C-alpha cells in the first residue's frame, strides 16, 4: 500500500511554530500551540538547533490502546476514534517521538492525522510530505 | 476570578497588577476601551505611564511602573505575531521608555490568559514572576540573582520545565546599569531604554510563563485564509532568500559600501576591515542554525558560536546588524568571532549591545585622546580592536567599579563626568546612544535620531534608504518622510508584530489592518491606525516635556560631531552637515508635526488628537506650543514607502 507521512529534514527547522499554529487552527479552530499534534524540541543553548518531532506512523499507539480507539486509514494515518477514546493516556509512553498529546479542554488524545497543513506553511523545508510503498500488514 | 472575562476578540481577557513591595497580585478584566483607543502594546503602555507615574518619580525607584504588554495581535495567526512590549519611565532618557522583543514570551502571556502585567514598587528580596495559566506567583529568585542572562535561562528551564518561556536580566540590570536589557529565548532582547535596569531596581530577576489557552479571534476562517495567502505569496519574494540566509547582518557590507557605517565611535563612516565582520563572515565562520520568532517565516535570527583563542567557546544569537556595526567597526574589531564574543559578553551581562557598543566606543575614543588613561582603567589599556581591553572595561561597567560607574549611566552621563569636550563625541540624543548608521551624510537618519521619542534610535524611523534614494546632499522634504515613518513604524510596536515583513517583503499596511479586523472585529482602517500612532507620539512628547521641563528643541540636538566634523575618509570624505542645516531640518520637522519652533506641541494639534488633557498639563508648566499662524497641517507626514534594497 502507499502511505504518506511527515518527513523531517534535520537542521532546517527555525523554530517558528507556524506548524503548531496551523495544526491547532485546523483541528480546534483556535490559535493555541498546546493543541497541536506535533512539537518542536528546542535544543538550546547547545547544540543550538531545533528538532521537529512528528508522528512516524509506527502504529504502536494502536497496538496498546485498551479501548480499540485508534484505527488506521488507507493512507497510513492512525486516527483517534474520539467517541471511543477515554483519554487514559496508555498510548503516550509507547510513542517514541513523544507526539501524543492531551489538553485539559479535550476529552481524547491528540494524534497527527496526516492533514499536512503544517507542510504547506513550512518555509524552511524542515517538514515535507513523504510517500512510500509498504507491504500490506494485517 | 477566572481569566478570559472580556468579550473583545484578540484579547486574552485579564490584566494583572502586581505590587512588588507588598507582593499583592490583583486581577481585573482588561480595559477594552483602553485597548481599542490605544491599540495595546506601546500605545496602552504610553497612556498608563502618562497617567500613573508621578512626574518626579525616580525611574529606578518604587513609583515607576514596569509594564509588559503583548498587544492585540501578538500570539494570533499573523505574520511574526511574536512581539511583547515592555515599558517604564526610562532610566537612560528620563522620559517614556519602551522596548520590545520577539521570541515567544508575548504569545505565551496571551496563551496564559493575560493582556498586560503592570508591576509597581520594589520587592524586598529578589523574585521572579511565575505565570502558569491561572497560577500567578512571585517566587524567590535568590538562587538566580547574580547569574548571567544567558546562563540563567537554561537553569530556569531545567527547574520549571522546557515549555516555560523565560525572560531574564543579567548583572548589569541588577546593578542599575542604565542601558540594561531584557533577554529571552537565548538571544532575543528588549534592548533599548534600560528596561532591564528597571526590572533590576524592582528586584525582579526574571519572568517565566507557560500558557495553554487559545486566543479567540473574530473571524478565524477569514484570518487564516488571508494570512496564509500573504505567507505563500511572500515565500518567493526576492528578499526572502538573502533575509533567511544572513538576517540583518546582510546590511553590514551595504552600509560600508554606502559609507554610513559607524567606525571608531563615529569618527568616520567607512571601515577598512569590513570583510572580517560582514554577514558573509558570520555565515561562514559562526553560523549554527537559523532561528525564528513565533509565527515568522523569515527566520532572520542567526544562532552562532564564537571561537577565540584563549576564550571559552560561547553560544549566542547574532550578531545582528546593529551589534555588528556598533560592536564591530565602531570598536575597530577585525574578526566576526571578536564581535560575536562581545555580543555574548554583553548579552550575558544583560546590557544593550547598541548602547553598550556606543559606550565602549566612546570610552575607547576618550582613551585615544588621553581623556582617560590606564590609571582610570585599573591598569588596563582600551585600544581599538582589542577584545581583552573591551572585556575588562565592560566588567568595570557591569559592576560599576571605579570609572566604570561613570559609563554605567551611558555616554551622556559619562561625558558630563569626563568633560574636556568629550560631550562633542558622546554619540547620543536624550541620553540614548545612536544606532549603527552615521547621520552626517544621511540627513534623514540624523533627524530620526534627533526626534525619536525614546532617544536616539533607528527603529522608529529608518530613513537610510530614503536618504540614498532622495539624495544625500539635500535636506528638504526629509522631515515629512521621518514623520510618516515615525507613525507607521511605531504601529508595529503598538500591535506587537514584527515590522520586517512590511519593510522587506512588501506586505501592505492595509493587509495588516485587514488582519487586525479579522482578529478583533473592530471597525478600523489604516488612516485611524496612523492617527492613533501620531496621538501616541504626541503624548510621549508631552510626557517627556513634563518630566524634563524645558523647550523640546533643547533636547533634540545631536552631539557637536554631527556638524563640527566632516567625514574624514572613505567614499563620503568631506561630506557633512552644517548647524544651519540641522536647525532647518528641525524647523521643517516641527512645522510638519504642528509643533511650534521651540519643539513644543500646540494646543490645536493636541486637541485634534483628543489630547486636551496633555495640552492642559504642558500649558501649566509653560511648555504649550505657541499657536500656529497657518493652522495645523492636515496630513502630518506624507506617505512614502521606502525600499530596502
């Protein structure tokens, strides 16, 4: 199957957080980086670089979800079924890039759904969309 | 009371008033009328300082206020909506002072639910302001007191959490050095007017903010569509690539080619070693990564390291243009690593690199002329191009040891102590040091320094390209451009967004006002915005007159070097201004503003701007401008869009 995912080019991110803004606006209709589904790790004063952390579509969250509240879409994205998610947070520690979020206003976890709005606004090329073919898994 | 209780869009809803003497913290709904009339940021700060700080209050005393205000647009989805404005009566100029910085602090304050923090009094012990959404506390800062600004930030992040935004002062601010700055995000500074010294006087070491709320705007869909279109359009602007690569350091060579770069304390305008300190050198030798403020797609920040033999390797943001000029050619430095090291030194000490560069340059010229000697410098020399000498001198200033104490008040106060004609080359206006352009063959730029409301500063009116375009040998008409720029450029300090996407990427003011409408729902247009900016400018002028009690004209002169000395070397050799030309520019400027020949605002213009209360106040002290024979100018400041390249 052909899946899409975010690709990070190390060293290109300038830490502007436009990706966080547009992510929250797209999904929650407000400017609030704390409701974004990716994050920027600022590594200062040394080495002095930003590292975007994004969903790598590994599927670990779906594997551990006790409620079956995460499903996989055809394009590879793991989608939170918001009605079923109890916000228990068991998926959070298994997420290697640490990009599953909770916010006190929202009753479910927040996971990237591959909308790629962040890519549209990234002006440094730090975030791009990657398409690749993978074997079907059951 | 819960935060967010205002109905206005774009605002967070709550204002904090904190008495540092008693530790009392009060919350109140943000004054929507104030924000609408004065647009927040620099505007709201100007009105509150004017209304509340007694005219005889010591800027470093308990009656001065220290105000933090990110304005109505900061934190919203708007190009570079990153700024936060700080304001207080300036210990450097003894007038209204404000200074802003980018980074992420202003948006964080809004996301925590606050539009403004007004601090008064003096804390009995060092504290820092801790804000984590509804939790607002003054916390003991004794463990941080004495730390360098750049050293303190990572320690506080480690203590509180990486997602706190931190602003700190350094030892300079703690010790009352009058040109101390506030530092944030490992290298963003609110540098001008000594806001760091005010924080230090209040024993406020730092501000730490984390916010998790969103900002509700009037029409998010239209705002998003509008701003996204601006961003996509400007991604291919020809200025984008050089701006992203070099940032403001691009202008170092440009300024030298055009012979305006201050060299050895503004003795000349052309620097023979420019290649060593250029933007190209910065990128080649020091650059680690490109760094942006919140919501900015231009990433003009350059995160760097400086490596010098015998010195620790240091990490910093910069040097940007102003630091590159004022701590580079102006100190006779020949290598970008030297400039970067001095940049770090001043950042960590918590002093403005612009005034700091000006002060060190002034001291170096005093040494060159024998006005200060090794006896005044604890046995050290102070030679052009010597990092060692500069480092020792800066340490004397930061800790106010011996002669260093003279210079801790800035060049004007130092010249008063040193005397012997040194005031002629103390490159300041109203006590604040000049920016990194020599105005002797750029008359609009000199007039900008002379008339800037916070003391010499380029940012309120950057006319250097206008001087090039309109002819550097003429002065006629320059005042109108300066007035226009003072109004439009100040708008960005009022709205707390960066001006560079306007100045460099041709985003029109009307487009920004359209975004403002989508954010706030206000019925506002560009004309009203410009009038509001003019109103703030006049209020700040009245404030200055009321505190300093003499005709405004007496404060608007540059140092005598500006007319007594022609430029000695380089492409502009032999060029310069006469005193008569400087007087003529002032006359034209005052006439253009509707002020009288003494530089005092007339009642007619103050009335036109709804500032009758200020007219009454300056009339009481005999400083109301005389009535104007031809009435007030209908349009004060002609429309002029300068080109940056």
